[in-house]
């Protein structure tokens, strides 16, 4: 098949127009769009990575919050055992409640000297009580089992003249407090 010059010019023109159109399409539409798609894909991947990191940190925060709550509870328990102040009203209330519960009469409570140790202070109180032998034993045991750290020193027990089941006891109650 032979083409004349006019037909050949049209074919070359169409081919050049198609090539030019293809070039313009690729350079001005396809490549910028592909570049934006690639950039946006990277941004999406980065954002997804940030989301994953945030989820991991959130999971750690839940663990940290639970740990913090547990440590707060431990701190409260430790402060009940070793308060930061003398808390004399609480101590008197405890002594009174226990004496009523175990039927022991408190005759006197006198504050003594407080001594300072490295991390705590020892507040001494001289206490005199009366009651029967078993009640006194339960009372002293209950003092030792209190949540706050209390110890008894220099315990002296003597029988009360004229009463067969009554005895009196004098001791020094040591109440510990945190001095930080």
C-alpha cells in the first residue's frame, strides 16, 4: 500500500500530536498525580506509625495509672502505720476504744520525751491501767496488733490489794512517726 504525501503528512501529524499529547499528559498530569499519591501514601504511613506509637503509649499509661494507684494505696497504708505527725487524738481514741472493748480502766496517760532517730521519731507516753489478768493481756495484744506501729516498754504488773482478780500495770507506750 502506497501512501501519498498528503496521507503521510496526516499520519505523521497525528503521530506527533499523539506523542505531544502523551508527553503533556504524562508530564503535567500523570507524574504530578503519581508524586502526590506517593507523598500522601508516605504521610498516611507516618500518621499510622504515630497512631501505633500513641496506642502503645496509651497502653503504657494505663499500666502507669494502675501502678500509680497501687503505689498510692501502699503510701496510705504506710502512713497509717507510720504517720507523719503525732496524731495524739487518734492515739487517745484508739486507747479509749481498746480499753472499753477489753474492759480495762486507764488510770493515767502522761506524755514523755520524744526521741529522734534517722527516719522516724519515737513519742513516749507513760500509761497506767487496771483490769483483770486476761483483759489486760488482750488489751496489750490489741495495742501491738494496731495498724499504727506501737510498742510497749518497761511493763510492770502488780496485784491490787483487796481485789483478787484485779491487777494494775504501768508501761511506756512508744508511738512511732515518720520524720523524713
